[in-house]
C-alpha cells in the first residue's frame, strides 16, 4: 500500500484518505505490541527538530517521547525567548527555519499564526509536522483523538460524535476533517460566535458531510458515543489579568450530566488543557478517555514518525 507519510509533510487532515489513517492506526497497533528493544532500533540516528513558538505540554513531549522510544533524538527550543528571535537581532522565523531544516530529519513546528508550518513546508527539504498553527489545524491531535475512539469502540464507522465548546479551535478543525473520512454522525453544540470555521464547513460540504447543529448537550447526549469537550472560556493571562469568568452551565460537563443524560459507554475526550468546563468528578469513571488519549499521543506519534522516517 502507498505510504503517503514517507517523506511527506503533515499539515492538515485534508491531505489524507481514509486508507492513510487506517495505515497509521495499524502501525500504532503493531508498535504497541513490540518490545522496547525492537522499537529502539527503528529510528536510530534520526534527529527530530522541535521549534515551538507557542507553548505546549502534551504535543511537544509526546513527540519527544515518541522519537526517543524509537531510538532517535530531539534538538530544538521550547520557547523563542531563548533564541535570537527575542533579542535585538529579532531573527525572523523564516531565517531560523532555513537552518533548522539542515539540523535534523523532521521539523515539528508550532506557531500562533495560521499557515506558518505550510509556509516553511513549501521550501523545506525535510518533512514538517504542524504541531498547531494558530486557529488553523492540529493534525496530530486529531489523529490521536480518532485512534482513541477506534481503540475504545473497535471501529470509527457508525460512531456518533458530539463536539461541544469553541468550534473555532484548531483541534476542532482537524477533528471535523478527520471524522469526515469515516462514516460517523457528527454534531456540535457551540455558542453563536464560536461556530465551525466556514472553510471547514465548505470542505465538509464538498465531501458530502454536514455536521448537525444541536441545541444543548443534554438534549442529544443519549444518542452520542463520543463527547468531545472544548472550552468556551479560555483564560488569557496576557489580555485579562483577572481570573476568567466561569464557564456557562450549558458548556459544563460533569458526572451528573453524564449519568443523567448519557449512556454507560459514553466516551469523553478533551484535547487538554482543561479549565472548569470538564469537572474532575469525571476523571475516575469509565467515561474518561482524555488520559488515555494523552498517553496514546506518544504511540500515534511513534507510528507517524516511523512511517515518515523509517526504513
Ligand atoms: C492544545 C494545546 O495545548 O495547545 N492541546 C493539545 O495540543 N493537546 C489545544 C489547542 O490546540 O489549543
């Protein structure tokens, strides 16, 4: 089967066919079954370069863990403040990227501005992974989310997925595009000013998918397999020094909501970090899929790097 990941950039879920993601998930399953010694020789000598112009916890560390488990190494920076971009030189990202592509075999790039990874990929001699570009996309997160759903239910086809919260987030964009490759029923609950991006809706319409706008989570929860929670209140310490307002009740998920309106097998996912929209009383229940997803973040990136860089 054709491996589109080999040497290719990972910029958007639009790039892939269903069979590509199936190949990725199958590789993740294979790697999960291998012992550490076998894994450790798969990417020996490969170097992953990380350039994080925006903060990250899971995405960066999961990529780093993934390449380390496969025997490769990481160099990079976690904050542009420690580079010449932050001093009087004000070195541009484009100049920095020109060097980084000579320092490793794959570049993992996160930036606050949409389209920056694609801009670098347009000339880069090594593959670029979009680790989140502003309100654009977060393709590897969607791969992790889809893999986690598949692991729980044994399939993606037929799943009923409800996304709630701010649908303008890059995680929502990528997940909506990824779900459209499978035969899923997709709906969302979002405030009027946080509706899905028109470009995403147009793309989905082009492939014959129309996500259903649902009134309130509680009204549809009994007919949902996966609840994908996202915040509607995002604390921004730079622009708002005071504590953020609490999340409105219609966008809060707690155990009472799940037990009252959902069914026993309902899987709750959240890209994290969470604020108050996902109550901690869900953590120790069978509904919690977000810790598993965070752990799967390593395995899915292992599979991706293995397909991209492996022999
Ligand atoms: C994202 C993050 O931390 O930036 N979460 C994640 O990568 N797991 C959420 C986001 O893209 O805003």
